[in-house]
C-alpha cells in the first residue's frame, strides 16, 4: 500500500462533460485506404461499390493506398496516437482529431503528374490547416510536384465528407483532407510511390503530426464550418480563378447576376460554387460580389457550424453561433 492517503472517495467517480466535448486522451487519427474493401460499402453508397480505383498494368491504386495507409498508421501509433485504419466504409458520424483519405490518380491530363490535397467543400479552419500541413511535408519526403490545377469536384465532394447525404460519413467537425498521392498512370510518379511507399508514408505522417502539434481540440470554432448566404455577381467581367492570387488560372467569366454559393472567405476573395453546378468552382474577388437581400440559411444550423450574418457583410467579421 502506498503511504499516500486515499482521497479518491471524496470525489465523484465519473466526471460529467458535455457529450459533444472531446474527452481527454491521445490524438485520434483516421487514415482511410481509398477503395479498400469497397464491396462492403453500405446500401446508401451501393453505386460506389464498383469504384475499385485506378490501375496501370499490375499496379493498382487500391494496393498502394493500403500499403501507404498501414505505414502511416504505424508511424502515428509509434508517436502515441490512436489510429483507425479505415476501409471505404466509414463508421457513421466518424469523429477524430484528423481524417486523411489516401488515393492515387488514374485520370489522364496531358503533362499532369504529382499530388494534390483537398478539403471538403465547406472546410473548417482546422481542415484547411491540415491540408496546408500535408502540402508542406508530402513533397519534401517524396520529391513529387503538386498537380496545382488538378483538384476536382469529386475530391471536394468526396462521399466520406458528405454527412448531409450519407449516414456513413465523417462528422462535420472532424478536420478532413483527401490526398491524391500521385498518378498510377505516370511512370515517374509510380517509381516514387510504388518504389518507396515509406517516403510517402513519412510525408503524410509528418504532415499530420505537424497539424496536431498546433491543434487545439477544445477550440470548437476552429472545427466549425462557416455558412455564408447566397451572393450574386455584381460586376461585369467577373473572373472565376483557380486560386486567390496572381498565379491563378482563369477558369471563366461569370455574367453579372450569376448566383454563387460562397464556401470560404480569405483576404478579399471568396471561394465560390456557381449556382446550379458544383463543377464550376473557384475564386472571385470580394469586390465583384454582393449579398442577396434577405438571404437566409435554409434548414437552420446544424452542429458545429458558424453562421455568417448577411447584414454584417462585408466589413464586420462573421457572427459566430455555435451549437453544442
Ligand atoms: Zn481513388
């Protein structure tokens, strides 16, 4: 028996904390091996059961994803994290401190090679930080270039990111990124990824650790998604750009009056989806947009979302309303 007095009986045996609050404990990370056990997808995602991934001769994306994911899981576990190595089927409302889905590309675009990483359409500050952390470390370990203009609406609208459509999807508060590690169909990328999957795994694990080292799991505002009201293009010749800045591709000109759904606001720019087509997305200058009078949010708020008050636009910061 220890000489210390036993005081525990003076305290309650279970501490109550709100069910939505993260319990203290090690970091929890979900690593999804894209297309792994795709045949086990639930009925609501039955159309995706034949999505077996890219291949080039004997080289299969699904094998690569699983190989790298297993190595990432080992690296993170050796750093003290609890890791869920996840197949295509996501546990309903999956919550973790970070979720990274691993894929490799097979689509062909002339000259395209390298990696790209994307957040869900509506991304929390934490999700964007996770993306930036991976974008910083993955190329350092692999030497692979960024496929800068290759992000697709399939990535942004990835099924596992879509709790509004599916029960088997992540909780919107889970910071999430999908990483296309490179092209299975490009020899130089294959050499790196299949030749040295540990380099890819190190680049991914390092990015996740970098993100977690600056992550506050109790700052719920960082994990919340901001909802913006619909806006309209209020200028002639408004250009939809691939990135918010000068090195952007001009995607198209949006006619005055075009309705857009804002996704994110940053340094005088709005990332938007043109109304009616999630295939048309990019960045518009804030000066080219105006809010619609009386724009409201249909359906009200859901957990972990931040509402951007239309009346306060454009000068005031968003009014933050967090639900438990
Ligand atoms: Zn894939």
